[in-house]
C-alpha cells in the first residue's frame, strides 16, 4: 500500500533556521505537466540562509520549504 504522507522540513517564518519544523504532508498525485520526484539529497546554500533570516533582497513567500539544490529520481506511482 503506498504511503499517503511524507516528511517535510518547513520554515514557517523568516527568523532563522531554528524555526525549521518537521511535519507530515499529504502526498497528492501530480497534475498534468508535473512529475513526482523522490528526493534523495538536499543542500542548504548561502541563499537559503539569507532567506531564512529575512535578508533576501527579492520578494517571496513568508513561509517556505528551504533547499536551493536537490537530487532525486522521478517517481511514477
């Protein structure tokens, strides 16, 4: 039976990496034109650091999932 949720590190507010929260997120099927990627590795870079503390010079969401680089494999359920 396929797993119906996955784990996600989430940054609910831009006050530093100490705000990172691990949560369960429902797994949904990809829409037309999308693929599901099974992530194997993620790196946090300088950009993620300045986003996390709120000093990134460009607009973006108030809450986000950090990870500028990632590696994975396309997963076809």
